[in-house]
């Protein structure tokens, strides 16, 4: 099972390690960390929230391109057949 860590803030600027998806994935035209922290405490207007949602979707898409599922998900479990007696 793969675990992908997600952070709503630019992980590299905060010194976080091991974060897969964050604004670092797609840094152009981003809100500042100060704006993000402010919005975490008091929600922004709807059009800004919509933009943040779109940005998060873009971050995930960039991460997915850089990390193909075939390279992340490995089926290490042995396949079991149904041995139930009817």
C-alpha cells in the first residue's frame, strides 16, 4: 500500500519532508504562505476557494504525472484462491 502525504502549504518553505502533493508541485501563480495561513483561520471568498481547489487538483495532476501508478503500487500480497468447500 502506498501512502501519499499531502500538505496545503508549500512544504519546502516550511521544512516539511516526505510530502508528495503540495503547492511545491506547481508553484506558478500561487498564494503566499501568509495568505494560506490567513485563509486557514478565516475562510476566503468563494472565488478564492474555487481557485484553491483548482490549484490543489493541478498539484495532484503534476504529482501523478511524475509518479506513475505502476511504479508506486506494488501487489506484494500472494493471490489466494477460494478454497471454500461447498
